[in-house]
C-alpha cells in the first residue's frame, strides 16, 4: 500500500501541497548529503497523531540523521518537513521545540551535578521562557516544585528527587531525561534509542513510561530492540541505506523478505 494511500487531506494553496489532518508530522523527499555521501535519500515519512511510531533499521541506515533533520539540528539538502500542518523546514531547533517537538538523545543529556528535582525544574523554566530563573533565588523557583515532583513521580523517580543526576543508575538517568523532555509539554516526543544499553528491568520500566507518555501525545522513536518495538508501536518505518524499505505494523514489516535481508544479511549485501 502506498504511504499516502486513502489519506484524507486538505489542499494548502500557499504551498501547493497536500496536508493531512490526521498527520502530526510529514516529510516529503527528505534528503541529506554529506560531501557526496547521501545519508538520507528521498524519505517520505508520515506520523499519525496519537500513535507510537518507530524508525528501525540496521546500523548506518540513517535513523539518527533523520531525527537530526526533523529537529533541525541538521538542515536538509532538499525536501520538506511539515509539523502540525506548518512547514518547519527552514526553522531553527529552538523554534521547532517551541512549536511542540521534544527530543531525547542516545546519550543521556541531563545536568549531572544538579539534583533530579533541579533538572526537571530547569526544563519547566525553559517551557516558561524564563531560562535566566536558573540563576535566581531558590524562593523564586519553588512554585515550580509541585509540577516538577509530579513529573518525577510519573517516571518513577520520586525517591530520587534530591539525588544528583550523576549518581543515578543508567536506566534511571534515561527516565530523568524523559521527564525533562515531558516538562516541555511536547505534542510530539522523539526518543532516540531510549532503551539502549539497558538490562531487562530497566527496559520494562522505560517501556512502561513510553506507553504512558504515548497515551497523551504522539511518540516517534528510534529503537534497536525489536521486542520493545513489537510491544509498543502502532506503526513502523524501516530504513536502510537512508531510504524507506518498508512500512506497516510489526507483523507486516517482520514478514517482509526485504526487511529480513536488511537485518540478517541474506542474499546480496
């Protein structure tokens, strides 16, 4: 089935493109070249609002490059990115975040020498547009504590609130990063390999957290653990060599011979 088959939409006369009301994020011919090497080639991605959508593929398939393009840490060589019906291709990362796109990274990105509570509170300050509150009296910041503690509780870190982030076990640190991302109240949450390097207990905890987050917003995730993908995701896009290889639910893509070849290396490389 075509990526856009049976999709309802309305004509956007100013851009001459079809913007589908049920899609929170779309890309059209998204391409990124680095000195002649094409890392992402003509990707047409459509993420339906209210779903958990996975980008999967073997190493080097272009998944993280796609994420960097979607969040504008990289600029595309060509193509367009539409979020919530708005063309965001030319926007800066901070502008995209303000529109409601939140992202976590492969490597945990928290302030190591702040407490769990302080990390979440800083994120709440960013949402208010008052980042300089970080340097002000603690009394000024206390009104944010209730919301911070609610988020900390939501990710299972209530007993760690006053611990320094650097002291947290790896899985708990990733949970803290998700909490700081949720503090920005994103409509679309992008998670880059959220369970990478985790043991079974942490994977189960983070998976439950992603499922909970997906109940209130759209989630797009890069994930290598196919058991996690099968358990959580409504729709899956498979990338290989920077291109879309297959798309559908888990059963559909798992049964695709081309997907098996890409992962297992059967047939030609």
